[in-house]
C-alpha cells in the first residue's frame, strides 16, 4: 500500500512541470504555415525549408498563442548557404535577440550539409547549418518569432533559411495536480504513523 502512495507522490512531483508542443513543423510537409513570407524550397532527401532568401528578405515573422507556461523552448535548423561575409544569422523573440551566429565562408563553426541542397554560387558545395535549441522565460499569452539574416547580397551569392521548427511551452502545475500532491502527502504521513 505504501508503495502505491509513493508512486502517486512520484507522479505528482513529475507533473509539476511539463511541456506542451505548440508548433511542430515537419520538413517532409510544411504546408501553409502562416509565416510573413511563404517561400519554401524543396531540398531533395531533406524535404522542405523556409526560404531560401537573399538580402531582399531580411527576416520573416510569425506570432504564436500560448498560455499557462513559465518558459518557451524553441528548436530549429538554420541554413547559411554560399558566400556569407561575416554577416549574422539570428532569432528574435518578441523583439529581443534570443540566438545569433556569425557566418563567413568557409563557415568555421558551422556544420557541413552533405545532402543535396540549392547553393547556386558554389555550385552545390557551400551548404552549412546550425541546429539550435534555446529556452527563454515567458509568462505571456502570445509571442512573435523573427528569423533573419544581415546578409547584403542576392540569393545567387548568399542565402538563408530555416527548417524543422518545434516549439514547446513549459507549463506550470494545474491546481488539480497540487491537490493530488497534497492528498499523497497526507496519505504518506498517515501511513508513517501506522507503521
Ligand atoms: Ca557573399
Ligand atoms: Ca555579403
């Protein structure tokens, strides 16, 4: 019997924080996603990415609804292709920079993509990316993500995009789970007195 209550207590503690997925973009089918620029590129085996864009599209945005959380976790792949020249890739969260990374060909510090991918200037060799996961404290009900790049040349020379976006909100406990925990604690105390 005591083990049962210990298990209930364990479940109650585990339920104190949990994550709800509020966005999950699958590269195999992005669909209509509501970004401020709808361009997508099919990249063979990898699937679809948002972009690719040159300096004519310096950023794209989308606003997401959320509730009840203490923080937001965002994962994505950022693509930096061809001949960036010390320009900056970034993600802004409600106007504040949450992530950034400088790129300068030949892209020290970036991962090399070996699959097929559009890279017009380099003839398919200058394909780089960074897989990013960031978490930011946030208790509001909506937020705007802005992916961008400070590149200053056309897509034929240097380009950017992103893919595989997933967002989860890290949720605070429901009052019901606190009641659950309270019952478990009282029961434990009762059992301790008995045995
Ligand atoms: Ca360039
Ligand atoms: Ca440039």
